[in-house]
């Protein structure tokens, strides 16, 4: 089993895999608010953050549509 996680809290199940790839962010991730709710389970992403740097947010897109997304508190981000 191969898995990948993007921070040290192992939300990608790297602790129970044969081969684990751990990516380490040098900068906080960039967010694409238009697709966030389609690509990610927002409550799980918020719960998985060990430093509480990810918070829920409602974002208004340039076309006026309001979508559910997240905001990242950059100083708290690992």
C-alpha cells in the first residue's frame, strides 16, 4: 500500500502503509475556492489539522456566487 500525506499529522494514513510519502509544506497551501467543496470533505480537512490553522469560511467568487470553503491561518500552519 502506498499513501501520501501533506503534513506531519499523517491524515493520509502514512502510518499504516508499506510505502509512505510525506510532503512538507514550506509555505501554506494555495486554495482554489471554486472547487474546494467538490474535491474535499471540508469538515474532515478542518478536523485533521493538528494546529487548528484551517477554519470554515464562506467565500464570494468573482461571479457573485457564494461557496463553502476554508481559510488558513498562515502563522499557525505547519
